[in-house]
C-alpha cells in the first residue's frame, strides 16, 4: 500500500475522497475541507498546515485521514493548553503537533476513512503513517479529535491514549410535534420552555428557514454580519469568512440551514446549522442586540422543531453549555486520542486521562439526574 502526504485537499480527487467519507456527513465532504483551504480560513498563516494522508492499493484509494500540522491549539475544542505549558516548563517544544480533526468543528465523526470499515490493516497503516510523519517533521505529538466510536478500537490498538469528554445532544423519540416533545418534561420545566417561546413570539419576532438554494450572496451579506458579532464582542475573528459560507451553500446546498429571526421583517439574529440525513449540527449564532430568550429559541427550539418535522434523529448544538440541559439536551460521551513522542510525558498524561475519565463519568451521571424529563432518558 502506498502512503501519500498531501499539502492540500485540492491534490486529492474529490470523488475518491467522498467515496471514502460518504456524502451524508457535511464536515467530512471534500468540498467542505477544500473550501476552508481555498478561502484562506484553514491555512499555514492561520496555524493549520494541511498534511492529509491517503493510502492506496492496486485498486485505488482504500483509506484516508484529514490531518494538519498545528502551530497552536486554537480552534480544536479539545483543550491541551496545560500539556503545552508543561512541555515549555520542561524546556521542550510542544508545537508543532499533528492534529486529525475538522477545523473549528467539534462534531464527532470518522477520522479513519476506510473503504472497508473492518479493515484493521488499513487503519493500522494509516495511523502508523501519521506517527511516522510526526517523527519526521519533529512534531511532539499526534491528536485525533472527536473520532467516531467505530474508530476507537483502531486508535487503541495503535497505542493512542483515549481521552473522554462530554457534550449535550438532543435525541428524537419519534415526536409528532414540539408539544409532543414537551409533554415528556416535568410540569415546571414544560412551563418554563413555553414561557421562553412565548416571550419571543410576543416581541414580534418571526423565523424563516433558508436552505442552500436560498442563500445567495445577498442573503449572506445580511447573515454573515449577524453571526460575526458573536466573535467580535469577544475580540476574536470569525473562524470562517463570508466567502466560505457562500461556497458551501453553492456546493453543498442540501447540507446547510440558516434560521433567520426577523422583527417586523427586519433581520435581527441568525443561526447557521449543518445537516446530514440523520443529524442536525448547530454551529454559529449572532444577533444585533439583546432579545429576551431569543438565543434559546433560535439555536435550540427552532432546531428541535426542524428535526421533528424533517425526521432528523440527533441534534448536536455544539460544545459546552449546561443551559442546554433544561432545554432537553442530554449528556453524551465524546472522545479524542493522543500519541506523544516523549515517553515520560506520555506516561504522565496517561495517568491524568484515567482520572479525568472517571471525573467525566461522575459528571455525566450527575447531569442525568437534572434533565427536565419525567422519566430518565436512556444513556446513548
């Protein structure tokens, strides 16, 4: 099998990549990853140097991995700042490092793209190629962020250390409508959710759903400044620029959804979602000011409404945010995997991850007792 390291997605044939990645998960699509690079959002200047791996046999591409050489830890959502600080205090360099991830996207999915999902040899060869590349490029480590659970056995067999974390996801229990969903809440929580929604309605705000075909340059000229404000108030630059979103709505129109909030027909807030056949992913949000309960309505309740109407089974609204629990989102385990070249640091981090994992388990158990449901929901 032949291993190739690619310095851009453009050097990989789109059909070959998508044949491995599948077309239903928008963030793994060749179009999504390539647009990030072509619009300058994912680039060496931004600290993301593409190092994508492909593995080919006599019949063609049989495995691939999205991979980047990083000069910092921003935009990853798996926090290793303490590890970097420990390296620095020991007089060692933590950067550069190799990271297999979807840039700026904390959504679990496959990182080992295999023609045959059970091909352990191809998975092992892919991971060995990544470790070899880390050694050859003087990277301190290899990190696989938010892998699918199907990837975990391959990662463990390759000697990577697993790290456990938690997100809050909503699961569709074949609800007929939003009120049907709310009937599973306790009385107090149900009243609170209805009160939140009533406040938005009484303020005169109405909502429009825009899919790819509706999202032309004029639409993005309205939406992008709204979602940019969330970054700007924190003194940050948006991860993706307007050109990226225009390109996505043209190239993957079925994979994007915007909920636009309007007061007296004037746009005041927007939330950007991505979608697969089964999942909805909340990504970006912003408004031109403060409106009571509008964030909850636009980012969560409108998304749940859409999932129920369209038959989506899972809604992943993003990272963190315990305020999601009272809105019907339940804790689920997420993962990352890590290989560190320095043996002493690797051993120390292995001990740390073991204790951290037990803490996450205790946290998930505790959160389950605070969900708004009358009956405990089954842990995913």
